[in-house]
């Protein structure tokens, strides 16, 4: 298999106008300078808190590059355009850090709405939500530590569980897969248990509910192997999204502060190996486990293609999906889609102000992943030159 597939910038950026190409180049250029990201982040936070009129500026630059719109309807144009090129969409309501019952109910209603929406559109086969979108972080943490709830907390937790059931019930009814994101390790045990409970109930015929494994955690492949044994013993299917992970600095700092062994792999190579080993394990057990491969890493993408080829897994097999974030790694998404693989873009949306924490994390993540931003810049530069010629 040629390791040149992702060099094709004509296919990668076919949906970008010249001005959008310029904007993308400008944004990644800015993101590549670490001090700029820090200053920009501080300035943006300040401007939004002070209600300065910056939403228009944010909207026309970073927001429109990384987000589909401010609501579902607003995203339709992006969804339809990508689908014409074979790339599906996973609408991701990217509003973070909410704390009230009203907000949790609103996030659930939003997810239900997306499932109904997805049911009507071939371009949207998959929905997604975050555990802390449906309940307080503190509850997951306390439950994961095995501490007893007060009566009031127990009632609150029961409401969290009820929200999961409501979403999974509709998803199964409409045959829409639901990806449940992973978060910090110290709330993840409770989330894992709850998602597994959902799999037992709703994944009897096929995977509808997917848990997420952040493979920068060295314990995740062992966790998956244990889950696999339980699934075989109890006759349910497993849905898994694999990613490298999004909370590394936070995880390491907490482990240092509290003097416990860091749950994070010791270096980038160990994380890459863990991701690739997990991917290999899943593809070798595809009759029990379906996978959503969330990666911006070219090596891992080539590995998945090679393994599928060797194991005789069809490119269009619904048990294997590739996914990237909207606004990033178009050279992977659109070239894979052009080859006939199942590809979906995570398309974040929500009010500009509410989505900013998500966008800031993206910018910071891009500056900390050495090479990622330079790769984007080189590809954009290449495409600009190609168009000139």
C-alpha cells in the first residue's frame, strides 16, 4: 500500500475556496507560535467576559474554521458539502463545564434532537455526548472512588443514569450509533461502568453504544481486554472509539500533586505504540468489537488500512470508521473517503461564547503536538502553489 495517499492536497482541500485556504494558512501560522496562542487565549477570554464586540471576529476566523455553526440547522451546509465528497458528520455540541440540572437536561435534549436529525440524514450516521454533559463531574468522581452517596446525591445520580437510558433507547430505536466521550481519569471509572451497563442493554444485536478509550493511558488495552471477556460471557457487542487523549498536562499535574503514579504513558512513542496495539487488537476481534478510529496520525491511519487489507475487512464495513476533527487533517479524511473508507468529521457547534473553551483547548493542543501544525501548514502551502500553477 502506497504511503503517499495523504500527500494529495487537491483532494484534501477540494472544498476550500482560495480565501478559505488563505484563512486556514493564516490560522495555523498563528497557532504555530506558542506565545501567540497564550496571549490570544487570554485576550479572547477577557474580551468575551467583558462582553466586548469580538464575536463577529471570532466567528469569521477561528470559529468558522473549526466549527460547523451555532446550531444544528446552521451546520447543514457544511454537512451536505462534505457528504458529497463521501465524508459523514458527527455533530458535537461542544459546550463544556455545566453544573445545573437544567443544563444537563438541555444537553440531553440536544443529543436527542441530534439523533432524530441524524435519523433523517444519511450524512449523519453517528451522535455523540460527554459524560459530564449529563451530570456533575463530582458525582462521577465520588462514585468511581467507591464512596457512598447521600440520599440527595443518589437521586441526582439516578437522573444521570436516566438521561443515558433515554438517549440510548432512542438511538437503538433509530439505529444511530452513539459515541460517549472520555474525560479525566479520576471520573472515568464511573463513566466506564455506566457505559458498559448501557452496552449490556442496548448492544445485544449490534453496537449502538460506544465508549471512548484514551490510549495515552497505559492501562486502556488491559481494560478493553477485560471488557471483551465480559462481553463474550454476557452476549453483548462492544463499540469503542479510540483516541490518543486530550487531558495530558492536567493528568500529569494531578498525579504529581497527589503523589500517585501517572496514568499517562511515559512518552509519545509509548502512546503511539499503545494506540496501534489497541487498534490491532480490535481489528483482530471485529466480530465482537466495532471501532471508531479517532486519529490525526498518518502512521496509525496507514496501519489501519494495511490491517484491514490483510484481514480481509471491506473498506465499507460499518464496523470500522475513521474520524478526524473538522478543520484539521483534511488530507487524511478526504483522501480516505476518496478511497472508499467510512470517514466522519467531528463537527463542533454551539453559541460562539460557549464553544470558546473547546476552541482554546484545540489551539493549545495543536501547539503542544510537535509537527501537527507544521504538517498542516506545509500541505496548505503546497495546495496554494498547486493552484497558482
